[in-house]
C-alpha cells in the first residue's frame, strides 16, 4: 500500500504529495487495478492528515463511478475506510451502514479494530444491545465483566492500581462506564478513598 509506506516515512503533507503523484503515474500507466488502489490509498492519506471531508469526497467519487462486481474485496475495503472516516466526523449512522455493506461484500475485510469501531458506533446511536454483542463477541474488547475480573485480580494480589487508555472513549452513562466498574471493584460503590 502506498499510504502504508508514505504514512510511515513522510509527514502527512509529504505523504499527500507522493500519494497524488502515485495516482498520476498509475493513471499514465493505465492499469485500472493500480489506479483503483491508488485512489483508495489517497483517501486513506487524506484521512490520516485529518482532512476527513476530502477523504469522504474521494471515496464517494470512487464508489459512484464503479461496478462492485469486478472487485468485491476492493469495494469492501473502500466501504470500510469510508466508515472509519464517517466515524471520525461523528456521522455514526453512515458508519454503521457502511460497515454492514463492507461485511456483506467481503466478510474477510473486517479487522478487529473495525468491530470495535462498529460497536462504539452502535453505542453512540443508542443501540446498546448490538454494541455489547459486537464488542464482546470479538474476544478482544475489555467490557465491564472483563474489567471487573482484572480489577479483582489487581486487588487480590495487592498491586498498586490499574489504568485504562483513552478516558474520552469511556461511556458517560454510569451503567456502561469502565471507569465506574473499576471504581466499584477497587473501592466499592461508595467511591474512592
């Protein structure tokens, strides 16, 4: 992937320049598959540069000009990437619909972080049962039962504490909050000491 290489070697601005140049080269070469992947990579590069609306525009232009039947895995990848971009701009209903389309086209394209993002998207639109199912069925999500077990292990073994990453991703609803689950096990429901 061009975006994979450029995104790790160059700054976002430089990567975009090289991504645009790669697309020009592939257009000159004329191979449709290379052109298609260069467009997908360019959309990713704009996403990485946090120019989400340009990324969405590139992906949508790509999807409107093509027939999905010639390369379902490529289109599933585009749907997946577009879903991630829509999630970044808080358009979660679009995100959910696109992940469903990606999975329908090619179920192998979905990665573990996609299932986590889909679960978070379900939670954001209030479909908590779907969110819990999606997040816990993949086997990697630290939901409330897992967090409580880990906290009990920390408490039983006299460790100094526990941390979670990215507090901004935690639920603001007490019932679904991981931070609240930690507090309940380590300090009881009365709160911190």
